[in-house]
């Protein structure tokens, strides 16, 4: 007879007691529903083996449970387990997650020695089957987490459980949890793909992660097991179990612990499945399934491919193509490639290993999209039939990557050099559509006409404003010959207005339809004023413009800047000589001055200059930067040499650290002393041999001190004489030092 608890006179206590009783009843009903699936499976086993009806099978289970003093559900699980194979043992050598996260828990503290758990193998199998059955009956993600927390098979019950879903960018979204406070749940609501986080490592490596003894509670627990939920070769999410104390389990228990991933993944997929009649292709709430990716990619007009990472331990070693767009298939057919069995390294062995593989792996790790512009694909190095210049865009889609690219057409490749030609030749072009009356001008023609592109071209009938009135008389006939007779126009005219005193050469050609109908006129205008007859100011402006253009042609991607604490002046040199000023990541400034030797120095100098700026932005010190440039030049231009001096001025401009490749040691012009060569070692020029190291030297800078960087071409007259000339200039004039030669020099002075 149950003793009744007297009713409390406090309404708050009475309500609290009622809530506790209802919660207890609810939990009991939930446990009963989870156990029912296992009992039903056990009844099926008896019906099959003993040829009896289900009710008789249930009666026998109840009778056996009563006589053996074993709970009915545990007895049913043991019976079902006799037909279920044991989970596959975990081979840690093939589990990248285990190896990767083992390093995370390295703290120097003594770890507890594994203590064998006295659990019978059959009992473990039965408990695993029982837990799997309960997982299969979970009706929500929170209930799935509670099921894992409420049941254990050889390991202590976890203190926290999280059920996470993988998002397209690699982040993890919290769908269900047990044991988390409201504050902790909000903090873990969305987890970005942070490197070395157990749940992220499990998703990225597709393998269980066990941290048995964490150094602190940075993951909410002192022990963590992260189980990837993989179905149909896709990582759906991750389940994380945490314990407040270090976890000590033997190999058998760990095997069954890791084996929970399979039933959990199966139930997770069922919970995420769309309800009957739902229009969603993915899960409820509109989640997208990767099975639709081929359909999406097939609809893309650009070349595109979906890549799946391939792992070796915890490293991505390649990406294989899962599906591709029609444009990508067409390109593969042109190159004779089997796109169905292609990977990054098989299609692009050099570019893939050196550039693409690390870049793509970084997108998998961080989930951040990536753009790679002007990627050069060389047929000689990649074994392809043609060469390509492409722009790539990479985006993460769950555990895959979507890579789209645009191949630069011939017009794209020629556009920049055509604009360059226009400015150097003082020319511009136009097209006049006779059907619409529309006129289009090139940037060069806007420059000649003294008009801004935003204003648009003026009408053709107003072009006479730029022509001397005396030359207008014969112009209508020439134009008439072009428009009516279809003859090409070529005429020299004197300019008017802001072009007064200039001679302009106008050429034009008609464009006709197949039936001979004239519909457009294409033409050019060039300033052909003889040298020496132009206005000196115009000559100076044109020369300055060309000089600026040549300097910009080789400009690195990093912007020039005025360094704090420094006064900088520089002289731009020719195509083979260059200088740059690059901000260092720590707030300092890196100064570079270089010169490339030999024929074809323009392209080599451009490549070397871009690489140097990139290394500087990445934070390389002068010695490391020169070593990187040496390897770069040896690979890109074997047999070519270059000299470079790299000097890094610390924030505030009070210390300079430098390294040199060649005989170009910086010169110091102190504010109150004679100029001198800074003491430091010389280094071999870039490109002489592989594996060269470059020593660094350091010197203080005082207010008013100036540092001169110069190319080796400045010393062409002999080392001693060249240095003597430089040291004799107490107040160096860069133009005077260059002596009319096309050399780049840079002078940086420390300010007060």
C-alpha cells in the first residue's frame, strides 16, 4: 500500500510537485516507447525461430524475464543481439580524426593509464543493440540527444550531448542538445569551421574523434567523443558526447562507442527527411540534399565542377570530380580528358599540387569562398593541348566544393595591351553606328579630346571643333568617299582648341552587311606631331604619362603608401629595374629595389616584383624573402639572374634590417656624419643556384638619417668607382645619380 504524501498548503510547492510528477511520468513514457522497438524485434526473432504467434512470443519473454530477474527490455536486446554482428573494430591507423585530436589533448600532464572495463562482450553487444533501438525511436533531435545521455554501454553516462548539422560552408548548426544551459546552448548554436575543434575535425575527416583527457574545459568537457553522421557518402552532421572527468575505456568499449555513429546517422537522416508531399528536395525546413547538385551544376552556363576531398590520415591529398557542367564536359572533351575519373592532381599535376590543392583544402577547412584571378595553365607543365588564363571561384557546399571558372578569351588577353598601346602612341579609336547614330569612343580618344568618359562622346557633327578651320574644306569630300564609295579614309589634320599646334592622323574604314549595305565606320585618331614641334608642356605631360604607365605596368597588387616615421623619395627606372614600398603586417615597412638581367627582362621583372610584394605582405623577413625569390626565379626562369636588396624598417623608423642578393649593400647617409656602406654580408644573385640562404644585418636609424637602395646597374662602371660616386654625394639627388640611365633608386629617411 502506497503512502500518500500530504498535500502542501503552499500553492507554489504544490505546483512544483505536480510539474515534477508529470515530468517523471513523461520520462517514463518516453523510455517505454524507446524500449518497445527492441521488444518488438525480439518477438520477431522468437516468431521466426520457434514458429509461434507474436502473443505467445511476448508471453515467453515476460515469463523468462520473471524467472531470470532480468528486465524485459534488456532480455529482448540480448536476444536480438545474437543475430546482430559486432561493430567493426576501429583501426586507429586509419582513423584520421583520432590521430589529429590526440595532438590537441597534449598538455604535458600524466594521463591516466587505460583500465580494462569488466564488461562481457555479449553484454556489450546487447546493450549496443538496446541503445540502437532506442535511437531509432527518437522523435526529435533533442530526444536523440537525451537517449544517448540516458543510456550507456560500458561507458559512464555523458554529461552533455550535442546534435549538430553540417551546413554548406562547413559550419555546424545545433539542432538538439542535452545537459546544456540556455547560455551554453546559445554559444554553441552555430559553430564555424574552427581548426582543431573535435566536432569540426570529425566532420572534416569523416572519422570519430576521441579526446579522452582534455587539458581544460574549452570544449565544455574534460573528455569528448565526436561522431560523424555519414549517409550516402555525405556528412550530415556530428554528434558530440562530453564527460566532466577524463574518460577511461578499453578498445572493445571504444569500438562500441564509435559504432553509435551508424544508428544515429540513420535516425538523423530520417528526422531530416521531408514530410510526405513536401516540395523540398532536402530535409524539412528546406534543407538541400547533395543529390540535387548534379542538376544544379548541369544548369550552369559556365564551366563548373563539384569536387570531393580525398583524405590520407588527417590531410587532404586530392580532390576528385563528382559532377560537371556541360561547358566543363566540352572543355574536357577538347583536351581528351576523362572527366568521370578526373582529379585535381591528375588533370593539373603542377598547378594542382603547388597552388590549387592547398587553396582548395583551405576552403574546406574554413568554409570561406575563394577567388583566384589570372591563373595561368601551361600546356608544357600540365600536359594539355592548349594554354589557358582563367579566373576561378571556389565555394564550399557541405563537405564538397563547387568550382566555377571563366576562361579569358583572346579579346580579354589583348584588352590591356591595346589600352597600353593607345596611351603610348597617343592614339584613340571610335565606332560610328550609322543605323542608330550611336558613337563609341575608346579611353585613348577621350584623352585626346580632353573629355571625361562619364560625359560620353560628343556627336559626329561636332567633331569639327577639334579641327583647324583651314583643313575643314577638304574634309567633307574625304568623308563622303568613305560613306558613299566605301573607300578607307586616311587624312592628316591640324588640331584646334586644346589640340592647337598638334597634327592628327585620322583613319577610318567602312563596315558593310553581306548585301553591301554600309552600317558602321571604325576609325582611329593619332597624334603624329613631329618631335620638337610640340608645345614643351604637352611634351612633358606626354612623357610623364608614358613614364607613369610603364611604372604601373609592373605595379604589384599591394598599394604604395607613406610610411609612418619615414620620408620616402624614389625614381622609377626602366622595364628591368624596379622598386616597391610595401607595408609589413607588424606595422613596419619593407623597401625593395631590384634589377633583372638579360633579354626579355620585362616579363621576368613583372613576375619577380609581384612575388616579392606578395612575400612582403605575407610577413617574410628580408632574408626569407630573398630565399623565396631565388626559388621562384629558379623555377619560373631557369638560367636568368637578378639582384635585389630588401630592407625592412621597424615601426617608428628607428631600426633597419636588410639582406642583399648581389653587390647592392644599402648606403647610409647620416644626418651628422659622412655617408658609409652599411656593414653586412653579400649574397649570391637570385637564380644562380638552388637552396641559397641570405643572411640579415641590422642597424639603428637616427632622425634625419637616409637609406639609399640602388640596382647593380648603377655600379656598372666598376665597384670601387661606383661606390665612390655614391659616397661623395652628401645630399643624394636621385636623377643626378642615375646619370641619364634608366635605373630605379629609392631613398628612405627617418623623420623626427
